[in-house]
C-alpha cells in the first residue's frame, strides 16, 4: 500500500538526521526539481486556467504564497499573468483578479521597480502598458450583454485599483486613458475616467489631442457614436463650454470638423441630442464667437436660440456686433449701415471678454477705424473716461434716443 504524500513528508522530516547524506542530497535535488515544476504549473494555471466564475481570491493568494515566482512567469509571448488576465481564454475571464495580482505583484517586485506589480509593464505586442490595455481593449467579437459584461468587469477593476491606490488620477493624462476608452464598447470605462478627471475632456495642457477632435478624426466606423459619446460627457461637465463643440484644432472647430466628416444633418442630429433646444443653451452666441461661418447651418436647427441671452445677459445682436468690431472686418467707410443701425444697447455695453466698449474695439489693433470711433462716441460721449469694469448700459444715457429693439 503506497504512502500518502503528507505522511511521506512528515516521516522525512522526522528521519532527516538518520538518512545518509548521499540519499538526503538526492532527495533535495528531486525536491528542488519538483518545486520548480510545481511553480511552473502554478504559473501556467494563472495564465491559462484562472476563471472569474470558478476560483476565489483566497485560492489565488494560496497559490502565490506557495509559489511566488509564478507571478513573474511569462507565457510564450512574453506576457505576465496580470497581462494575460486581460484576455479571454476560451470564453473564460480572469480580469477580476487583476487588482489582487497587482497588489501581490507590488509586494513581490513583479515587473521590476516602479511598475506597480506589472500594471505599468509594457505589453510585448505594442508600446502600451497593462493599464492602457485594461482601459481600452474591447470585446470586438460580440455585441449586447456579452460585450456589456466585458466593459462592466473592467470598469469595476479600475475602481478597485483606484481604491488600492494602484491607479492614480495622474495616469489618466499621462497614459491617455480617456482616449483609450473612447469607444462605444468601453462606455463604462470612459464614464469612469471622465467622472474622475473631467478636465481630461478639455486637454488644455495635455500632450493628447482634445477628445472631441480625436473622436471625429478617427477612422473607425463608430465615429458618429463616439462623437455623441464625448459631446454628451462634455455637456455633463462643461455645459458653459457646450462640451467643447467649438474647441479648435489647427484653426478648425470640432463642430466644423464634424460637419465635414459626418455631414451637417447627421452631426446636427447628434448635437441636438446632446444639446437639446429646449435647454436654452445660447449655441448661436458660441457659433458667432468661435465659428461664424457655421451660424446659418446651426440656426436652422436652433431657430429659437436667436432670442436667448448668454451668461453676460447679452443678446445675439450684441455679441455679433462685438465680434465684428473685434475682428476688424467692418469699416465705417465701407459698412456704414452696420454702425448706424447699431442699437443703444450695442453701443453702450462693454465687451465682456476684452473689457472694452465698442468705440475702443474700433480703435485698437492694426485696423483702427477713426471714423467708426468718432461715430460710436457721438452716440454716447459720456463713455469717454468710463472705467472698463462696469456695464454702463443702464448708468449712461444715450445722446440719441432711438426706439430700436434687438432681434432677440
């Protein structure tokens, strides 16, 4: 009758001093080889057999305690167990063990110093690290519940890594995680990153392209969905900037780029979904300021926006008047009606972005128009010497009382 393994090792410990050294040496050699083989088997298990639905964290911890080298074992493609966990294996998933593998990996120095247990280790297949793959990989082969579950699990993993301080807010910018997650099948991960760091949607001081431009400029078939995805997030966190719809790259606004890439009708359908006309956002004010060439296209879909006022309480005609003066494209000699038809509110109100009154806007820059300056001051001479921090539309009377009304 064969002896059990447990009984054998118990007896071996008790009899070690009695056994000849030659036999002990042979036993130690065999034991070392057995431990090495068992460690390889443990590593292979972590690579190939680990299953979210079958195994527990306690079981994985026990394996790591017995065979710590298994966490550093690479597969045939040079991937660590923590990296292999990102892939589906014959329909099985082990991604929920990533936080545990990272935590234990930090303790055991997996991947070397400063890699957070392999989270910052570069994947052998490209230049992205484990976190970047976790944030961006999609279940391309499936739709519906299976794909949604794939995204849900990875979003939960990211949340747990944050709780363990193994995922840091600075990683979002450094590794372009919002851009990685900008895909309809990564919606939960995209929401996770943008809710944690909404400023990533603006990317003002970033090395990365502004996400809304990245979405429109992609060659993916999901371009329309991705555009809606990022504009919706932009409106949630930056409604005053209209979700960066008019943010420019190389002098071209995201709105203009969307018109060119998607088409005006499709783009405006998405824009109206994310910026409902009923919400009374002064979209035409933004268009005049940042993309005046798009005003007519947008006005067709937001006809009532012409009657709105912006956050400075300025009407559309006031903003249009300011911007034309600021751009220096209207002169009194060639466009006298533009100045003569100006309302008292337009003439007497300060431009909020520059702190200048209209007559000042007509005077500054290389396109200074003295005739326009003289006319605008003749409408209200009391503006001379008025400070630049107070709106004088109520406190300073007009020298010409006209019964004009703004179009809005």
